[in-house]
């Protein structure tokens, strides 16, 4: 016998529908997450481990950690799939909790993969570093705009030592002078923070043989290697390379009916950061790998540059999957290709 709980989780409240299969009675409870002790006491009452299901949410990390601490089994479900399987068109917190419970009891809960705590921490660091780089890029772009408005256009050389001297020597209005100093101060503050994060990530990558294995491929660097390994998780859970491509959201959508067939844009499912890094890595890999270079120019003859870059990123992802699946490095991959 087991106890199942369907939770409709919100940051300010949660509704719990739970059922003990020994008697089949369903009970509904509303909890206030602002009082953490009341939430802990409710889930601590159950003497045996409970199977708890809830929809994927970006604010439920503290709740998941609490349930893991209490030794309960947590299942995270695809929110859109859970809603599709609702039996009623009416939607409220109580019905949502009952719907999750019903799917758990029928063993139809659309559970999704969740990385372990170590992988989640690394992915959070990668996303944090990515946001800081975006913020620094915005600051540098504003400095470019100020320089161009004063007649100085030196492109990427603006942030060099000589470029900053020329930027400081510009005759600007009082408003632009203040903005120049503030943007430069922001860039100078963000750069060492980003460098420190990269040093920490480099140490983590050096300790992981899977990351070192995918980094042996040209174009796949520190950030892309870490994102690949910790986003995909155990590679054995993917039956084929097509599954990996679909998981990363790089698979093209198909709109076909009868004799009419149309292949659209990519699905953009899964990790946005992984897709961004794969496209950036594919851009570099196409310069150093002869096969990818030929493939890029072949696609470029009939498509535009963005589509060609996405096609190379998709092929690079398939290669990374092969390296992880067969536990080989790039040199062995090339040797097998030549032999074939």
C-alpha cells in the first residue's frame, strides 16, 4: 500500500489532494507556504514514504529539497501534458490537484527528467555566468553608441587599453561623460566576477571525464561541454540521436497532411542555453572540422546562414551524443569515420 499526493503548487499557496490506497479515501488540504514549519509538519506526519507529484515550476526548488529531506519520492510532471489529460474543462486549484492525483493513481503521470543536485548547481552557475555576460555586452554596446555619437568608431578595439584611452579623451557632453564613467565602472566590475566563475567551472570540467571527452571535439569548449553533460544527464536514457536532438529542441517541426509535406523551423523545446551554446560551438567547429565545413557550405547553397548554423549545431550535437554513448574521444571518432 502507498500514499499518493497531487500538489497544485504556487509560491503563495498549495492545494494537496492525497489518497491512502489502503482505504481509497481522497482528502483535500490547503497549505500556506509562507509558514515553512506548517508545510514541514504536514509532510512529516506520514510515517512511510509518499509519492508526491507536481507540475514543473521555476519556484519549487525549496519544496523539492524539503521533500527529499523527508525521504519522500518526488515526481515532476510536464505541465502542458497534465493539463491536456484533465477530464474537466473547469480549472481551479482543487481540480488541478485532483487531476495530478488521478494521473498518479492510474500510473499515467507524464514525469520529466530532473537533474541531480550537483548538475542543477552547475547549470545554475552556467546560466548565472550567461546573464552576467549579457549584461556586460549591453554595457559595452552603450559605450559603442556613445563613442560613435562623438565620431569614434573602432569596433572591437574599443575595450582595449588604447581604445579606452581614446574613449576617455573624447569631448562629450556632461550627460554622456557621466554615462561613460558609469558604464565603464559596470564593465570593470563584471569582468573579474565572470572570470572567477569561469575558473570555478574549469575546475569542475577538469574533474569530469565526460566533459573532457566531448571537449576533445573542435568547437566544444568549457561552457558547451558542461551544458551538454549536465543537461542531457545519463546518456543511456536516449534511445537514439534523434531523441537527443528533439530533447534539445533542434529538431525541425513537420506540418504535413496528405500529399502536402512541409518542414518548418526547429521546435525550440528544452534548454535555451544549450541551444545557444551549440550554435556558437557549431560556428567554431565548422572552421576546424573538414566534414562540418563541407556540410555548412552545402546547406548554405540552398538556405541562409542562420539555418546553416542550426544544421551544423544539430550535427555537432549528434556527434557529442556518439562520443558520450560510445565513450570515445574525437580522434577515435575520426578514425572510425575514415575506416567506414
